[in-house]
């Protein structure tokens, strides 16, 4: 999740804007908490994110990548 958040942070805003329904700020925020919030990490929230949110995020990002590849 740290790597996903870092990758999301590195995306240009115009790319993130192509799918505004992805909660980019939350993806990036989770990365920040994991990297910097050592004693503030709630493992239940992290686990829930892994179980539910990442399953939803993956196909959306794959679709975004496909759209980007066809527009290049």
C-alpha cells in the first residue's frame, strides 16, 4: 500500500483527473500514515482497506491504464 500511494502521488494531476471517482487523496493519505504515522496505524483499518478497497481500486486503475495507452 505504501508503493501504491507513492505511485498515486507521483501521477500528474491531469492523469488523476481522468478518474475523479478514485479517492486519490485517500490513497496518498494512507501511504503517508503508513510511512510516517508509526504508532498511529490502526491495523483494522489497514486490513479492511486491503480486503475491500484494493479489490475495487485494481480494476479502476487497469481501466485508466488502458485508456492512457490508447490515447498515446
